[in-house]
């Protein structure tokens, strides 16, 4: 058969080897934390223990080149690894560090920056957040106003960033700032690595409707950042951002892996109470979700094998976020009246209740937090704009 | 792992599309449909000469042993031009049933099917249901063979068929009988299907069939018959993709050309977003069809999952794309004169045959309910080693 998604014997061996490793080393507390997670990212207390295990085995960033501490795995191996991690409900580790900072430094950074930051990123000693958005610059990121004024071999930063996930856990922030006011908005943007312990940095929590504190506002008042912590040239920030978006396109597997895990959560919920499958609309929704997810996984595999361009990345972001919402909504529906019960304690595993009860209490917070999925990372409307400009017509 | 067409398939696609673009014209479609056969017999002969009718059949029956992707290439090319020649009903489904169920003697006529001289049609499903075809037609033992009674309404491809393959209940289960169109007691009442193609209401009143007309003898063939129907379902999915890609292209072009309020329609974001939603739906439908093609190699739950996912997803995408195409063409979209409405009708016809979107989604839901594991991990996680 010409079309084929079967793994080769070597790939199956690799898969089974990784599965056995994860089974043997994933801390139970991390797995449980993932199952009961209601927020968009996993808390460091869930991901750090796993990060430590991986780092000890040289597996913290297996896609990195060997010279930086990776395994130099190819795209399919990385894909298999990601899917096995999601299957086992292992937490994603340091996502901003791995997906943003590492590619930015490896491609645009100086040797000194690579030597300084990559090892601590790899070990988990540094925990990163993303300082891009601002109160006045969400979808329109180029209108950012945070200023970086040159003063000798430092920049002085003034301004505020918004929606920094886990800034309150982080010691570093990768930031886009304005180093030049002239020209088009994109032209004066530079990329800086900001030490969040520097004087002048204030982090204010933002509480969201799911009852969680994940995101923050970061205030920068005369914060001094060494020029040596600028990544790339002055004015190259926008190009770096576009490069990072392209890098993101090449990391197939995450969105679909996460969807399988989310779908698994819904199905576990349905299995706990026999009546839930019979709630009107639930079976039909489960069928539609299953079909949509199969199609999206096939799209993902196509991108893995045949490459991904802007259209493909936007499609994946748009549809994965919509499917996550379809899953969370089906869970709320299945729970029915019981979903009215609200539990404010976080994390949920702090409560002395059986897991079956905790999984039910997680449904509504997860659904409410999940409304942000179609907003962050490029809102659905933005993705549709991109898709409308990039779809091919043959 | 591969999700690309190979060089031969690309060549086949190019040559098929070139031939069909040259021979099939929307402006003459109505005349062809109203003609003697309801399709272009000259084109059918050319398709046979090109070897297309041999692609779905195994070499032992004079075929080329094509796989679902090869069949899909031809089907997709036909779908692009809304071709009405009976490739799906005769070459894929009818001939496929004869090939899969018949013994050596019963399969002899397949040579004539490959050459285009013999048109076959399967008359099976009577009402459609959640678990597949509904068959009430009966076959009871009679002198020298069997006697068949029943009704097969709205059978696609039957009006011009030389031989009908009729499913009926025997004492052993479901059997398939070869009934020539001129058999006594058999009535073929031509009916127009909603997309213009000609089908037939088939009625059997005391139709006699020899023992040798029962394909493969007196055993239940429901499972094997369904396996051939699965092949046709996937071929139909690829045919639908052809139509959907044309709708995408013509709607994109129209929105770029049609000026209202001093600007082309695509200057308006809401129009661009509808086009984007169409493009997303098409990409997902393509991916689902490939899963269906791959699943034809599998058995049991894996096969049902892939085939049903394909039929459901292509169907849902077809609804979105064909409805949006009409919408974006404004008043012209609902005229007979424009081809867009004809593609909408084909999308409806696609959905109504072999189980609609909701039927297949519920079929998949039943699989999920009975065993959740394959759905809680990536497909590659569930793969096992070849024995």
C-alpha cells in the first residue's frame, strides 16, 4: 500500500525502549499531577522532578545537537518520544525554555550566550517565561512599547509585559523590546534575555476564571540588562520572532499528543459513571471528536513527513485549540448537574479525595481555563487570516 | 512511512485529469445525463483503453492490482469534473464484489468488465442503518436453484447495468446473486438521483436464479461484501475530494474577481475567513481519506475506525465546503447554469450513500466506548510488530 504510517522495526524498537524508560522513571506524582492538571501548562512542582530524571539520563532535550547536550535525534524519533511521553502522561518540561529560548540562542546567540544559558536551561536550573505581549500589544505584537534605552554596555528597560505564564516561577524572561522608535514598528524591535531577579522587576499575579494563577503582569522600572544578553543584533527581534514561529512549525506531535491525553481524560471520566455515556449529546460529541482527532493526527503526520509551512502551522494551532475546547465542553456536558459544584483549592491533588472525585472537580476549571486556548499563541482570528493568505490552490 | 503519491500515481493523476478535462464539459452534462445510457459510452471505452477499469481488480482477474491510492487517483480526477461514468459503481464496487465472492467460473465475465463491455451494479442496501446495509430481499430454494423476491430502491449505477449483483437472505445468511437485466421478474425502473445521475428502482418478483448464480455458494457473505463496500466508500471519498478541490479553487477565484462596494469580495475579512475555513476542511478531509485508504489493509476495529473516520470527516468537510461555496457565489450559487450547485448536489449524494456523517461518527463512538485505549494514544503508539 502506497500510503503507510507503519513504523519500521528500528523505530518500533526505539519506541518500545523509550516507553520502558518512561514507565520505569516517570515519578507517580508527576503523572498524577498531569492527570489532574487544569491549567494550560504544568506546574514546576510536577515537571521539575521529571526534568531532573531526564537530565540525569541526557534526555532533557534529545532533539538538540549532541554538542549542546542533546541526542541529535531526527524528526521521527523526536515525534515518537513526544507521543510516548503524552501516552504516559509525562509533563512537558520548561516549554518556553525549550521551544523559544533554546532555538533563539542556538541560531542567533553568541558563543558566550550559548555557554552561559544552554547548560542551565538543559538542567532545569533556569526556568523561563515569555515576555512578548503587552496591555496594548496582543495580536498586534509589533505595536509593543516596552523601551530599552542604551546606556554604555547596558540597556535600561521601562515598560510592562502582560500574560507571562509562570513568571512567578521563573528566574529568566525572553523579551521583545523597542530599541528604536523610527521606521516601521517591526524594525526597532530587539530580543533581550532578562534576569527577573534584577532590581526594578515587579511581578503581579493575574487570577483567571478557572480559579488558577498561571499568568502575570511584569513591570520593568529602570531595569538594567547587559547588552551581552541581547540575542542577535539590534533591530533583529522581529526576524527572530518569525524564525521562532517557523521552528515551532517543525515540532510536530505536541498538539496532537496533548489532544490524545485530553481525550483520554474525557474517556476516563465517562468510564467512572455508567450514566455519563447516556447523557444526551455525549455519544455524538465523542464520535465527532474521535473522527476530528484522527484527521488532525493524519494532518500532523503529513507535516512530519512532508514538511510544514505557515498554512500548516496555523491550521494545527487553530484546530487543535478548537478540539481541546470540544473535549472540555463534552466533559462538562457529561458531568451534568454535578458540574455545578465548584472547588477553589489548587492544586486539586492537595485535597484528600479519591482520584475519581478529583477528576470530576477538575472538569469545569479545565474548561474555563481552556477558553484561552483559542486566544493565546495567535488567536483563531489571526490564524484564519494567515490561512486565508497562505492556502494553496492547485 | 509515506504519505505522498509516488511517481506512477502522479503520472496517472496528470493523464487522468488531462483526459477528463478534455472530454467532460459541464455545459454538455445535462445532455449526457439525458442520453441513452446516462453516461458517455465513448469516454467509458477510452477509460477502459487507458486501463483504468483494470486498476481496482487483482491480476488474476485481468486487473492491474492497484491499491486504494491508485484507485483514489482515478476517482479524484473523475470527481473534479463531476464525471458520471460508472467507475465507482461498476469497476470498483460491482466488479469488486464479483472478484471477491465469485469462484473461478463465476469470475470469468470480469474480463468483459475490464474491457468496458460489461457494466455491473451492486444492489444491496435497502434502507441504510447504523451497522450497515439493511437487506430484506429473500432467496428461497426452488427447482434448479433459487427464487428471489424483494425491492432495492434507488440503486446507483443500475439503470445501465448488464448484470446486477443482488444481495438476498438465504437460509445461511446474506448471499449475492448474479442477475442479468433481462431476467424474468426483474424490473429496473430508471430514476433520477438528486445529482442528476441515473439510478434504478429494482424490483424482484419471483426471479429465478441458477445455483451457479449464487456467488461463492450458500454461505453468509455479509462480512466479505462489506469489505468490498469499504473499498468503494474510500474510492467515493477520493472522488469527493476532487469535487471539493474544484469548489475551493473556483470560489477563491470568484471571490477575487467579483467586485461589490468597490472591492473584490475577498477584501472582506468575513469572506476570507470562510475561504480559510474551507481550506482547513479540505486539508483535514484529505488526511482522513488517506487514513481510510490505509485502514483497508486492516481488520476489525482498526478497519472500521479508519473507514468510518474517512467517510465522516470527508462528509463533514463536504458539507462545509459545498455550502460555503454556494454562499460565497451569491445568487449565482443556486442556479442550474453554474457548476457550483452541481457539486453541492454531489456532496449531498455522497453523504446519503454508505452512511452519513452522523452514522459513522456514532460507529466510531461505539468503538471508543468498547475500547478506549487506541484513542487515548497516538496511532503509532498502538502499532504492533508485523508477525
